């Protein structure tokens, strides 16, 4: 081991063993959450249990995470699925390194491995989390994430709150390359026959948070007998608008308030946006005083069938926001297309992701996306890490509607559907932009929004390729190869770091909480031993082969890996990597 590595190792040992360096996040409220992703069975209706579910911690939907604005969230996922996975925090603007897109902001979380996401929930609203890996959303791996405002008077008052999580359900595993055929539609993990009433009392104000976590279904929703006052779109406050029917695309969310002034038992119903004549699934709004039967699952409320749909043109932001630019710094014209009858290929400007050019932006620019839909279906287009300002919304150019997922209307005859949006490039990185109908995304309808010309953390990795552009620390992960982390196999430890720099790897038990070493970074392990060093190549990757002992008694052993990376321009000349957990299977 060279002098440099020995010196840094002594610093690590001294800092961890003396305990003098506190967790820098200790002053915040920190929520420590453990999630397990694994196959399971779940009951979706009385006497009806499905065997093909993949679940977060055994629940459908997964555990609702509820935090307050400004709280720190530390979530550790254990992957017990038969394939790799990740988690994306849909709608919540987080730094790139916790955004959950494999190959863009992290390595995949391998089979049997743990991974920790940590971020500050600094934007109140209704969000959700799900994998960003293959078609896993359509196995049941979805769950709500609610961030309550720190100022309890920020939202209109209400007496009760209910989540209304919409989902579609397959009879088997999802299959790429074709439209799915669903056997069931769910609210909060149950079919219409499995719904427990949402009980209210006359005179109460009830908040309903609608979240569309479906893989490929856009809906219309209504609350029979109760007009809905829309207060938030994608978690962001809007000037309240009263409506009777809301279109909600995959990935979208709407918060509505209803006044319980019409006693009885009522249907909270959802139909397909393309066919409003059939109720796909319904929940029940029941007054505590109500008697009699629940509304029939097949009942189609009049408002569901024929009421005027809420439109973006009715919605304006309720909070001050920068105006839409009359002359944006950069414009991307985006054609959403389907490539023919014989192939299941969905494209943006004729290009199929991942073989598609990035959409380049520069930090600080106002960026316009002019989306033209040349297909006959709606496309819910989602941008990671940013919020759109919607052109043509009720707020005009001064108070435009703000969303992270927008439903681009279909074309009519020879005229494409059109929806234009604008955003400020204020979150450096390489961000996914895609259709949230996951079969379209998987068949090519995705791009990366790449920041160019800047290196925010001065680590010599341009923001558009850096997995952690705001941190200036090496990002590590593991690649099990064919051995699958089993005893006797070889695991490759990977690190993103500038070409020519060295990385020295250590192994040891993870600490209960990281210890800060200031500019050096955070110590995540109590290092037992030095594993070896390697140098980053031209691709800004450093790779070290780690042979696991061929000893079956090691199965289940969990250790932490952390690297010390040299750096020619960041003082004091080195940085600590992110934590990499390794579990021997």
C-alpha cells in the first residue's frame, strides 16, 4: 500500500474510532426507512389472491412515505428480486445521484444487494416512488411519497385525507414489445370488490390525493355527487378550480377537496380516458350515517361518462413563479411518433432510445420543449429533476401551471396534438425525459436532457456525464458478472472518477451514520482492510476485480466498500467515495 493510501486510511480510522465527527445531517429530522423489494402474493379482492406480484415490503401499493418539508430521508432498499432494480422518486426534484436511473445516475442494485438513497424533501407535494428498471412498475413496485408543508397554513384546511392510488394489473409478467392486456384495475391495491369505504361525516372537508401509478393506463376520475375543487397538480399548488371530471395520465397526480354535504354512499370512479362509458374501478365515499348497499362496481356515474374534462387551460399556479419566456434560450422541437404497423417502436424525432441523441442544455437557460404528437394516443411525458411551466395554461405567461408530467394530446387526422412546455435548467446533470406509459418508454420514447459546458462541482467530469454533478465525490457500485455475488465468484467494483486518477478501495462494516471529514467527504465504513487500487481510464471509470472466497459460510455476510480517490485539482488532493454495500449470496 503506498504512503498516500496509508495516510488516508489512518485519517479514516482516527475519525471513525474517536467518534468526534458528527453526522452533518443530525440537526435535521431524519427518517430512516428500510424497504425490501421481493416477489410475493397479495389479495386484491375477497377470495382473490394473485401470485405474480413484486412488492415493496410485502405491500400493494408499497409503504406510504410521509415526511415534512425540510426533513432528511434516508431509505435503504434490499433487493430480493430475481433481477436488478433501482428506485426513482417521481416528481420530487432531487440531486441526480439519487434519481435512480441505472447507467445515468447509479449502477443497478444487484440481486441480494442493499442500496441507500438519501435526500432532503424540500418541495411539499404529492409524489411517488417506483423502479426505473425494465417494466418493473407493472409488477406492483409502486408507492406514495407525501411531503407536507412546513407551514401548516400553506394548504387549505381539511378534516380528512385519503389517498386514491390508481393502478392497472396484469395476469402475468409484463412482456415488452406490445401493448399490455390488463385483467384488473385497482385503487389502493384492490379491485372494486375489495374496497373498504372511505368514511366521512356530513359537513367535513375531505382531501383526496389522486395518484396514477399505472403502467399504461390514462384515466378519467370523478367523485359522484360531489364537485371536486382542484388545489394541486403534480403536488404543486394551483388557484382552486371546481370540476366534475379530471383526466389523469400515467404518472400524474391531482389533489382535490370535496365538501361532504350530500349524505349517502358514493362512487369514486375511474374510466379509461379513451372510453368513458365503462367504470374500470371504483372506491367508495361513505357517510358515517349512510345505510344501504354500496354503489355497484359496474355503475357509471353521469359525470364520469359525460362531464366536461378539466384542462390545463383552467389551471394557474397559486405561488409566484418565474414567467414563461417570450424568447427562450433554447428550443427543442420534439415529434412523438409510432414507427409503423409491423414494429412496436415509439420514438422522439424518429430516434429510438438508447440510440438517440441527447437534448443538450446549459445551466441557467430557459428551455422550451415543443411536443407534437403524431400518434393517436395520449402520451404522459415526464421530465426528471425539474418542473415544467405549461404554455397555454390558465396562468398565461405570468403564473403558468407547473407540473413534472404532462399529458400530450393525440393527433387528429393530419394534425398532430401539441403541448409546449418550458423549464429552467437549474439542476445540473443528465436527466431522463420520457413517456410514462412504460411500454412506450421501453420501446424507445425516451431521451436524456444533458447539461453541457459546465462542471458545477469542479471534479473534471462535465455535468452531463457526472453521476453526482453537485457533490464532487466518486460514485461507486458493483457488477457481479455471471457469479451473482456468490462465494467463489468475482465481483467488479466500479467507480466513476476522472481519467488518470487513482482509487484505493477499503472494506469494513458500515457505520450507523456517516462521519463528515469536511471537504474530503463522508466516512461510511470502519475500514478493516485495503482491497487494492486502480486507475480511471479514458471512460472515467475505475474497475477493481474482487474475488470472493469460496466459503459457503460467508453467505449472508454484508460489508461496506469505500474508496479514496486522488484528485489533481480538488484540495486537499483526494475525495471519499459513496458507500457501496456488498452482500455475499
